[in-house]
C-alpha cells in the first residue's frame, strides 16, 4: 500500500498526464454542482462524469 503523500502525488500526476480528461471532468463536475442543468442533460453529464472517473482510475491504478 502506498503512503498517503505518494498516493496524492500519483493522483496529481495522473491529472497532469491527461489534461483533456481532467478538464472535461472538472468542467462537468462544476456545471453539475453549481448550475443545475435540465434533467436529461444532467443524466448525460453524470454518465460522462462516471466515464471520466473510470478512465482516470484505470490509468492511475493506485492499487495493483
């Protein structure tokens, strides 16, 4: 198991290595959190957020 600082460093490096996915994730999260889009659009955005999380989780791979 990784030390907490090493784990945080690995997450931040993963965000830096994939800037397009990181920017999509950040914008999607902020829009869902603060702007309250229509229901159908929010379902699409929630799916996109889930896909971004799974992709980043697979690429970062904290626990092997």
